[in-house]
């Protein structure tokens, strides 16, 4: 039976294909029988995995510095206790014997038993400890080599026609999907600027988040239409609807082909204002798309994605290679690399946050500054890569003067070390701050005095200004880039930066929304950074506008407080002949 679901379209276009349900249980393992002669070997394999994880946790515990927050050590101790509980470390062995099954399966059965008990607990704090059980189990599974990532668990032969339907996906899951060729994916959870949605946009396939019950209602292999522009999903469509959407898909694709002819045109407005249209990337391989869409540089390389989906961490050398590869490939165009913004919804494996509010906790620069060694190795890698071309280093989530000073001191320290070691770097590398915390926007002078440039991170600026968790679909309806507070903050940041002659860019999702291009130009923005897939749409808008003609309506918008009136003024602005 045909039915329709509405969510938040995060990436435009239409996809038509068969649904493939991605399990939302992170503990997915295969079950297989073993011979009775293999039982003792299987038990030994299980014991070795538990032993390795025990050693890892002990090592982790001993490495926690004395100044680290006490929760960190309590968190590791808790994981040690969970691992040592007989249910996870002894009872699986009994199952291996009685069921003659593989160790992964035995462990999973026992973990599920514990998790079920957690689900029944009323106390919310205790219920949240469920995640710790999952993480410990995942660690052992990884050691057993039996846990597949969500992406690897998928069929590869027919993937081009597949629509992935998931309850929720982490940004790390989505980045793994980059290596595959799905037609589309949709999730029940997530807001339009959650990192999951942000990465989804870079896949350049139609996708929808916040559908709420898709995973429950859609059946495996069912035909599904995804309209990523409208945020609409149609399950089990009849032939008439299918026909209509096939036509719409064709129209959309031919419009995209047409846009490609603008690739090499310089983004200059009708009244001669030159605009930078730069690209946001997550991994070095994204540079292909950057070039295919004619970006004028890279405005945001979210370097933390190099740290996800792996059990070890990239060392200085590996990072140097990755940053160098990107800078070289851009052939003299500017490249802005953001120091890692880990924490909140982007956690390295095995270090899931136990914070009640991770987005307000040890995230981004805060995490860097309490882990100076890791930060220093990234800074050294960045500086060394600066010999390959123009590099800007961007620091995320700065909010206070001491953080600015400490970050700059760390960069000076890295430069000093490299000089001592005789390793080359460009002493003129520009250092910038992301302005994404309202306090930073309101005390901007503090940044303008010390930084070479700033970049407005509207995804977080909106999240923090309007107090809306960007990953929570239940408050996604409040996430409003046109909120008067947001417009006036963006305007004041651009104005103050211009007064101080400090270059200012905007790299949040707003930059890639062509409906907002005229508004941002009217607010004074000249440097946009967005996912490659949006560059040509935005360029088309830039080429067809005279910026001077926008001022009157934009000024009116800045004075307006009523949401409906703001929306109608935006329509007026976009319809203006100029
Ligand atoms: C932002 O916050 O606007 C931004 C660009 O950074 P991220 O989306 O990675 O938090
Ligand atoms: Mg941000």
C-alpha cells in the first residue's frame, strides 16, 4: 500500500530504488556453527580478545593525566568493571560450548540479555549506562574481528539502486558510505544541520532525515521514491506516481547538466563584485568533487573525519600526507584546514562521551587544549604541509580570550619545534577562528585583534544562539536561519570584521542554500564555503544579481521581527529583477 512520510530534505534531487533496511543495532554480528573440535580454539579466541581489551583499558587508565577531569578515569573504570562482569567475560564461553557457536554470537547473546535489563530500568542515569555496555561489547567484538561496520554489512552488487533506510546514523557511519554508491539514504533521526546531514550533503545524493518512523514502516526491498528537495518519501508507489517522479528526476538531472557549463566562469556579480565560492570537504578524496564544481578554494576541511572509523589515530606523518595531498591538488588555490572538531556527535572509537550535554562539553578546541600532545602533532603536520601551497588554519569553537592565547601559543610552540628540527614550514600561515559560539560573536573584537581571518559557523551559531540541539529531530522545527537574532548576529560579525579589515567567510550550511545567497550578499558576505554540490547553484545566483539593488529589502529584513514577514521579504528579495 502506498504511503508518504515527511521529513527534512538535506540533499536535493530525486532517487527511485529499492529499500534496504540498515539495522540500528550497533552490535550486528553473524552467527555460525563450529565443529566440536573447534570449541576450545573458539574459547581461546574469546579469552584472547577479552584479555586484549582488558590491557587496552588498563593502559588507557594509566595514560589519563592527573589534570584530566575525574569523570574520565571513572568512565574507564566503569568499562573495566563491565568487562570483568561474568556475564560478558565468562558466560559467553558456556554458550560457545552449549550452542557450538562462534564467539561473537555468544557474546552478543549475553550482551543483549544485559541490555534488555537496562531497557527496563526507570532511572534515566542508570538507563544511560546501557551505552557503556554497548561500547565494551563493541570493543571485544572489534578484537574478535567479527563486527562489521554498517557500510560493510551492505550488499555491494546492487547498491546503485539502493535506498538505505536507517533509524539513525552517526557522522562516522555516513562518511563510510562515501566509499559506496547508493542512490539515497533516509533516517528517522537527525536535524538538517546535524553532522550526519552535513556529511550526507557531501555524498551528493538525495537524502532525508527526521522521518521518525521510516525504519519501522518500510519493508526490505520495497520500492521507494525519495524527493530530497521536498523532504518527502513515498513508499510502494503505484505506476502513475512512479512515472511522474521519473520525469521529475530527468528534469532535475538535465538542469544539473546545464549548471555544469558554469564551472569555469568566475563568480562575479552583475555590478562587478567578485565573490569567493569555496568548498567544504571531509576527506582528501573529496577534492575531485571540489574541482569538478569549480570551487575557488577550500574554505573548510573538517579534519576530524581523518580520526573517525578507526581504532588507532592518525599520527603526524599520516596527517602531513593527507593535508599535503589536498594542498597540492588545489594547485595554488587557498586551503583552509580546521583543527579537529571532535567530541559531541563526532567521537573517536571507544571514547563515547558520557557527558549529559556533549555539545556543550569537551568538544573541538576544548578537547585539543586538554590533549596538548595530540593537538601539537596535528599543528606540526599542518605547518609542515604549508610548504605545498597557501594554507589557513582554522580553530573551531573558540569562546574565550585564554583559549585564543593558548591556541596561538601552541602554534608558536609547534613552529619553534619544527625550526629546531630543521623542518620547513611557511611562517606566514594564516590563523583564523570559527565564530560559532554566540559569546564569540558578541565579543568579536577579542578575535579581530588576534586572528588573521574569521569564518562564521552558522550550524553551531544557530544551535547555540537558539538553544536547539542540531542532532535532535524533535526540535528541528525551531532551527531557523532567518531568526532575527541570527540575521543580526551575522550582519554584525561581517560589519565589524570589515571595519577591522579582517577577512570573513561563512562556512555553515547557510552558505550552500541558494535561497539565501542574495540575502547573504546583501548582508555583506563575499566569501562562501559550502559542499561542492551547491557551488554551481550559488554561482548561478551570484552571476545574475546586482548586489547594490538588494540593499533596500535586506535593510528591511534586518529591522523585521515577525517570522512570516521575514519569509515574504525573502521571497521578494529572490524575485527582485536586478
Ligand atoms: C558550523 O558549525 O557551521 C560548521 C561549519 O562546523 P560544523 O558543521 O562542522 O560544526
Ligand atoms: Mg561547528
